[in-house]
C-alpha cells in the first residue's frame, strides 16, 4: 500500500492541528474500537469559517484527510463548507488507497458534524440545511450511507 | 540512521550466504534429476543442503522436504495429515494465535476446528489441549513461536499429549528455527514447518520436516522430486543457501540468544520506562530473543509506523489499518486486548545484526514520536484533561 506524496506531506506536517477554546461548532465522529476518531473545531463569524482546528486518532490517512479537509474549508462560507465531499478530499490528496477511502468519508462527516453543532447552537435544526445526523464512521454495520461508501 | 527492526517479517539475506549461492546458479546449475554430469553435480549440492538442514534440526536427511516456504509447508502438513487420517475424522485442534497460513488453511477446508485459547501472555495450556482431544481428532497443529508477540509454546509437552491419544502433531516453527534451539527428536513432533527468509536465507524456500514412517499424501502432483512427495524442480541454489544460513544460525546459538535477549530487554524496558500508558504485549519469559511488542494507548499503530519510518526505523503493527482488514490482529485480541489497545500495537523485531547503538536510537526517537502523535489525538486530550 503506497500513499501519495501529498498524503505523506499532510501526515508529516498536518495543517490546523489543535483546539479552538471559543469554538462555536464542534464535531466528533468515529470511535476508538474502529481505530479512528476525528474531532473538528470551527470558529464561524459572519457566516465564514474564520478558523478551524482538528485532532485525530487514527492512521496516516485519517490524519492526512483531516488536515486536508480543514485546508479545503478554511475561509469558506458555511454553505460552501457544507458542500465538502470525501471525493474532494481524496482528489486534493492525489488519491487514497482503496482500503483508506473510509478515512475521507470520516473527514467529511467530521466537518458536517461540526457544522451541525454550529446550527444547533444557533437554535436551528441542522436537517433544515440538508445536514443529517452523521454516523460514527465506524464500519461495523450501522448500514448507513457512509458505510456503503466505505465498501 | 536507518534501523531495520522488522526481522520477524523478513531478514536481509546474509551477503556471505548469497556469495556462496551464486555458483549454484551459474556453475552447478543442472537439474538434480538429470543423469548427466551437470545434473549429478546439482544432485550433490542438493544432497549437501538436505544433510546440512537435517543436521541442524537433529533430523534424518530423508525427513527433510524442501518447499517454497513456510506457507506451503503448513498447507501440506495440515491437508496431508487430514487426508491421511480422513477415515478417523475431521477434527483438528489448533491455537487461536496461529499464522494465517494455518488458520486460513483450516477455515477453507472441510474441518471441525477447535481453537485453543491463550492466556494474556500468549501461551496455550496443556490441560486445554488434553480436554479438546476427541475420538475423531486427526491433528494438533500449534505454532512453536508466535510471529507477533514471540511467545514460545511448550511444544514437547503438547506433542506428548497428542501422541498419548494417538493424534498427529504438527508445529509451525517458522519464527523459531534459527532463533531458538529446535531439535525435532527432542520435541517429538511429527511435522515441522520452517522458512528460510526468517533466518537470513533468501525468500521462496522453506522445508517441511516429516517424521520417518509418516507417509504424508502429496499436496501437489507432478514429477518424482523429493521422493515423489513434493514435485517440481528443486530450487537448488535457495535450498543450498538456506542450509548454510541455518547452519550459521545454530552455531553458538545459546550465546547469540543471550546477547539478543539483552538487547530486546533493553529496548522494551526502555520503551515502557519512557512512554506512559504503554502495555507490554510480548511475554517477559519464554519469548523469542528478538521480539518486542507493545501497545501505545490512545494512538493507532499505522501512524506510529509511518513516523518511525520517517525517522529511518522499520517496524510493524497489528492494527486494523496495517492488517488490511477492519479488525486488529487476531493474536492481540486473543490475548484479551480490547480493539483500541490492539490498534496501538507496535512490533519491533531484532536480529543478531542489530546493534546497541541502533536500540539507543530507537529509544531516543520512540518517545518523541509518541508525544508528537498524542498531541494530535483527541483520546489523549481526554486523558490529559482528566489528569489535570
């Protein structure tokens, strides 16, 4: 299994690692049993993602996809960030090995979970904006859309 | 610095052995089955290889069958024994921590399999084997030393139990041969698998020891090579190289084991002393001399491996991400580890070529790498907050 140079770069020098103490949108997906957890912190002002940080427990691809996802949506509007797909993350990383595609799904889910949290804090229902309750990204059989994307 | 600490995966071919092998490719290149001089020359090289291999294992030359490696030897032993004893039944006993060459062979076959559990150090119990043997048991196959954690099983006792109940005994000794004393007569096994590339011989060659008098049915059909039991033109250079590597490995073995064990202990104790929340997976006693296996909690193994590699250190892991499946290593789960802890496993396997300087280098880099990765782990964040 070979990682692209971009994946290795984002693993070795991950962008936007850390926490945002006054974040107004926080999302965590995955679980330790499956070997990956991603936590995203958003600081949204004037409908723009002013700052984004992440912490990830997982393999090289999990760290690299988290890093790339944060880069892709930093400075974007909330609506633009909602359009982030795992495919965009994979393309930006010059591809991922097939067995690692679920990591990119998890990165997408983490961003969406943080955005959902942001809406909830505004007293709004995330579903109104097309955000579903994200699955935990684990592949052990919840049968959701994200899981199908894993396989 | 570049440190190769993945010798349980494979070893570097000993350059001295390679050099001695080369003339077998270019000078004694004949087919050992041919009648002419070139064939006879090759025949004698192969005979020498067989004699030398047998001697190193305290076997008879007639009891050594060269194979393509450990996997073929395991497949042949299991499927051959099962076929031979088919009239008696199809119950086979193995351990929960075998290599996939054994486990998948058993799963794919039409067998009734009992998996002996292991304790948290990775050892099967004689009592469990005693209880598991049935009227229709045809084979017990238990590995001599485990490839992930290094636990060395009491093969002699286990084989005795099987024999008292008139059951054949096979051991996958791929990780053991060349690393710890292996005497087939003393062990009392009926079959034993070994693989050259685990002890500085080239890849693609191994052997199955089959006790004299046990007529094991073939795995493959073909020519009359290996007394008709293992057809296919023999890989003479590789068999020759393997025999030399084995002879070299067992020469002064006790001293080498002592030296390597000291290096291993320095490495594992150094890691356990400097990295908090780190679990020892390889047993403190009855462990392969070069084997170190630890679980670093709140991290996933593959990320550790990648960062070790960026620092020039080659290691391996039993995490799901490195096993190519969704579950972490079956060996670590069999020890009773939860998935999370198994995902954070790191195996460092040393050989006689590793130096103290290299171990010091690993001990310098390892804690730094762990600290760096933990700084990005949301699980570690929780631990730190809890501890204040």
